[in-house]
């Protein structure tokens, strides 16, 4: 398992953190997701043989938020 923290811009409320959590958590290979509005970040533990950072970013950006790289 790989752990990665992604900086996420555009979140402003609890609904935003739920949307990001759902989107990333729905990806095959994601074991754990913790999204912090205060830190503006998503901490993800995932199986790197099934997906990569680009997949995580795409899921977040698909919800309308920006991943700062």
C-alpha cells in the first residue's frame, strides 16, 4: 500500500469533503481516505498496482475541485 497526501483547492464546507471522500473512495484499490477541510488536503492509502496519483487527482477534479501539484 502507498500513502499520498494531495493538496485540494476549492473545498469550502462539509459537503465538499464528503464529495471528495466519496469520489476517491469509490476507486478500486483505495483502502482509506481522509479529507481535511482545514488542511485543504486528502490523505489516501491505496494499492499502487491498481491506480496512481493521476487517477486520484482525476476523481477529485471530476467533482469540481483542483489538485495542486
